[in-house]
C-alpha cells in the first residue's frame, strides 16, 4: 500500500532534523566566554551590574572589578571636565548619599571630590565640611574635627564648619575647645540661638569636668600622702619589703631607694579577691593581712587584719581554742601545741618564734622580709613525726 502524503512529510522532517544535528555536531566547539555568567554566579554578577543592583558597591571606583560601573562613570564624569567641575559633581553625588543616610558612601564621594585637586578654596571647604558631617553621623568625631579644622584654615569664617567643630568637641568631651569654636561662630552670628545653647551646654560641662579633675587630683594627692605615711611607718620600724631589684641587698642606701620606688600595688595582699592590704589605723599602728600555712595538710588561713601589737597566741586561741578545723583529723592543732616559724628568704632557713611575741617584733627582725604585702608563717604541731621530718629537710636545704 502506497505511503500517504502525511507519512512522507513526517519522514522528510525526521531526515532533515537528523542531518541538522549531524552538522551541528561536526562544527568546531566554541570556547565559552571567560566573563560569561554561569548558573553558579549569575545572581552575584547581577548585583554588581548597575542595571540590576539596588545600590553601588563600596569599592565602586575599582574599574577592573566593576567595568560596567566604570563605563557609567566615564559617561557621567566627562574626562574633559575641569577639576572644579568634577569636584562639584562628586559633591552632588555625596549629597545624594547623605540624604539617603548612606554616610559611608557619602564620605567616599566627598573624598574623591577632594582628590580632583580643585584649586578653589570654596569648593574644597564645602567638600571637607560635608565629609565632616558624614563622619560625624558615623561617630568618627575625631576625623570630623580634623576636616573642619582644615576648613577653618581655608575659610576662617565658614559658619557650618565652626558649628560642626563645636559639636565634635562636645562629643569628644573637649569642652573648653567646644566653647572656643562656639565663640568663633558667635562672632559671625551673635544671634544664633542654637549655637548659644550649645555654648551654654559646653561651658557647663567644662566647669563640671574641671571640678571633677580637681577632685581627682585632690584624691590622688591624698592617696600619695597616705602612701608616703605608710611607707615611712614601715621604714621607721625597720621592716623590709621584698623588692625584685634589691631583694638580696643589705645596703641601706639601696634599700632606701627601693622603698622610694615602691608603689601602693606592691603592698597588695597575696589574695587579691579580698582587697586586704596593710594600712595605718587611727592610732598610727600598722594592720597587716597575714597568712598561716599548714604544710602537713597543705592548708592555709588568711587573716585580713592582724594588728602589729597583737600576739600570735591571741589569734591561735581564737582560731583553735573552741573547735578544731575539719582538716585536723587527729586533733593535733591546739593553741598550746602549735609551733610558729618564718622562713629567711635569702637563706631558705626556718626560724622559730614564740607565740607570745607580737607581729611588730617579728617583722622588725632583720632576717624577715615581707613578700607581696602579706607576712606569712608556717605552723607545725609539737612532738609530731611530720614536724621532725619537715624541719630535718629544711635544715638540709639551708
């Protein structure tokens, strides 16, 4: 049966499609454009293109990175424009960003305008003043003050720059300078209520700042006097403090110089969280923080206030008289059964002291030195195997 007309047409179409595919396959493969958008980067590239992005990138002036933007800039800013014309064009661009509160981009536009090397002071003054305003809104008060200071050199009577300078100084807490900026403005515009109010505010803050400074200086002077009295009291008792650069010196002049170099911090106690440190009481007696160490159990006690005329036995009775500490499992630490020692730092030698002696007498001993602002003592029980072994090892080391 002869093929119908429709079948012949279909066969011809299939033959032509096949021949077209074979011809396409035989053609040389075209290398893809290295700058062409891909499925992976098309969204990112669209954001870079001026036709699609919502706002320009921060580094829009990078022509290699953003060629489309560079082309637009070339159209917008004709290369034949004078430096003055270019500066004014960038000023308008900055003003546009400023109105949109895009202050960082505004500073960039004003900066590029200043880079055009315009020789007209009026234009440069406007660019600097506007850039200062943008920096001010960004919180860059010091930079903004630098810009308006340059404006004042170009145009000493630039009212906006003088006002901005006063605002910057207030934010920087340089209130005396703020008053000066306000005075310069008011010489030009004496009736300006806004700057009058700003000056009154700056002057009030200046007087408060000066008052606080005087109070701080008086307090520092008082603290220095107390510190000097404290050091003098320590020195008059012959008490030696451990000083890093003269710890092993017995030279009186060198020790005296070391005492003069001491700061209050060197008398802070070894336990900083307590805030305890040596002080002079109302009777001009020294009150020390003191540490008791119990090497047998690796325990310590910290006495925040040990009056220099108190005896060791007074504290031992208060600490061990009524109940024993939980770590004293054998009950050996009782007021009459405790021996007290201090270590001679220069020789690592232990010296026993009587519990009936006072702290003043021990600290005045030429063999004793106070370290880190905290006198420390070793407590051992009598007639104890640990004590005998501990003393034997200490004697061997010394």
